[in-house]
């Protein structure tokens, strides 16, 4: 009970909306005048700081290591999968970097020593493939689902539109559409509903769906658009959540990419990287995907062309 009270106190003291021209430059697709004052959030929400950084890096020792960069929405299932990975490859350490897909892509472009990239979409890994960071195009390993969550009851509303336009809904949290595929899909969904302009003053941004969930948990936002996997991971902690019409918002085809080594590596490491890459998205891990609310991709169409510049890659 003390935790809930503390969150409300932090909300009243540390959360405010402001005109911030720096952040407005980050969103050229949608002009949105109101944003979270992240400095004030840092003062009163220390738990959020790790998520605002480009990636969350797990400390590790040198040695036999495979590094996986993972989109924030996939953190919970990946942590379970790591247990299986370590059993299969007991002499190898699995290092994980968590963050938004866009930030992880930038880190890879800037020289981060990453072996496998698990994105929340296909666009970011395709861009890396197009630019020569991989010899093979990305493949779909899971399909994520976008949902609306709240720490207040939503039973009095007839539909999602009513929830969002209601005067009682002051703040709506979404992931940064420039760096987080779930945020991009959220903006497209709001456009499809025809209410984006009418509610844009309510929108506040997190660096990833993980931070969106934290905003709602901390009562810094009334509702938020996050991944269904976030709900499944803490289902009993949410007051309410609503699925979205799949005809209006498609599932997110999340892509994996096997990256080129940055320097010479042993044949053993090449083999382990390939085996680990093939294990992710395999039938063996389907129970974990289902547990966290992901759709199992149609493996017969996983290699369907996604518009890569490098031609018929899939």
C-alpha cells in the first residue's frame, strides 16, 4: 500500500507537461505540443532512469560470450529462454542488451559488439541488413500484440475511443514512435480511429513499452499503449486492460537478425551463434511465446519479402 501512495505522491510532484522544442524535433511525423518533462520524472521516478538510457546493459565477464540485443517488449520471455540457452550451451555466457529497437539499431551502427538482434519489427533489422551488417535477411521470430492498459477501472466505457477522448483521461502514455515499433503502430492506430489530433495534447512518451508500463503503474499516465506481453508478465498487478480490434491494428511481426562479427572469431563461436539464432523462434520455444501472449508466426511465410533494398532476400 505504501508503494501505491508513493507513486501518487511522485505523480503529483514530478509529472508535468511542457512545451519542449528539443523533443518536438524528435517527432517529425506527428506534431505534438505536449511532452513529459523527463528531468522532473528523473527526480521522482528513479526506477525509470535505466529505461531512458539507449540500452540496458547486463554486466559480464570476458570469455566465451554471445551478445543479444533485445527489444524491450521481449525482455520477460527472453529471460526465460536464457535458462534454456545456458543448459544447451553451458560453457557460453549469454549477454543481453535491452532497449527500444531504434536505440539498439543505433548502438549496433555505432559499433556495439552484438551477435544477434531481436527487434520489435522488421524495419530496423532490414535497415541493418540493407547496409551490410548481416549476410542474411531478418526472419520473424514472434508476433507481438498492442493493448491498452490502466490502473483504473475501464468498465464504464463502451469502447477504446471513449476512454481516450474522455475528459477524465488526462494523460495517455505511448512509446516513442521514432525508436519503438509499438509506438509507431500506436500512432497509426490513433490515426485510423480519427482521434489523433483531438487527443495529441494528452500524449506523453516513454522510450519503450517498458517505460510506458512504468508510467501507468506509477499513475503518471491514466492509460497507456503497451505490449500484451507486459500485461501477461504482471497480469494480477493491472487494474484493467483492453484488447484492440485486430482489424484496426495488426500484430507486430518481430524480426531477428544474425549480425556479422566485428573481427575474427573461432569456428566454435560461429557455430554457437548460428545454433542460438535458429533456436530463437523455433517450435521448441513456442510455449514461452504463448505464455507471454505472443502469436506464433506462420513459419511457411516467415521468409516473405519485406521490401529489402537487397532484392529478393527472403
